[in-house]
């Protein structure tokens, strides 16, 4: 997934997609500077089903 480079509002943000969910990170929403966050590519993803969330969703 990639934002258009013509949309200046998307600069400085990152989105991670897992299935149909998109997790977005922006510096304005976090206490630490954005560049200190990491996504560990070698981490094993975990699945958890939430029956009461959005009428049933796995995350």
C-alpha cells in the first residue's frame, strides 16, 4: 500500500495493512518522534477474534 506523492497531507505518515485493516501512524498522535517507532518484520503475527468489535472482526 502506498499513498500518492501528490497528497502533501500524507507526508510524515505510515500505514500498515493486515488483511482489511489499515493501521495509521502520524507524528501528531504520538508522544515520541515518528522515526523512533519500528515495525519488526521478523515478528510472528498473532490473530485474535473480537466478537463484539465491529460485529465480529479478527485483528
